[in-house]
């Protein structure tokens, strides 16, 4: 009985936000300490620029902007769009249809 009560209290605390869930990892998470913009904030920015459903997300060191960017593959209007958000400024760097060749190169 004690275990059931503890589990129920733990679940209630998680639901109430009293206990933070461990952060989910994502490709490029090792660079997160260099970013000024959090993954969740970058996702909000990307979805504002391209409403849809996030199919993939990653943090990369790439040329352009500050050199560190979040990339989101967003399914919208029957296509996959790549939206890039600068991880230091929050500026949208890219917002276009992902080509089939780019997708194959990343696999």
C-alpha cells in the first residue's frame, strides 16, 4: 500500500510540475550549453514561422548566422519543410521545402 501511495504522490507531483522531468535528448544535444535559445523556445519560433507538426529536430554547428542552429523538419500542407533557427539569436535562418536529396544525404 505504501508503494501505491508513493507512486500516486509522485505522479501527482509530476503532473503539477513540482518535479521536473529529465530533459529529452536530441541530436546535437552536446552543443546545447553553447546555445542561448532553448530547444523548446526554438521550436516555438519554428512553428510560428511554419505551422505544422515537428517530425525531427536537431542542433548543429553550421555556417551562417552564429554558427549554431536548431533544425526542425516540419510536416505542413503535405510536405516536409526545414526550418532553421539560430541557437544564439532566435532568428529564422531557413524556411523551405526539404529536398529529397538533402534527406538522403543526412541518413
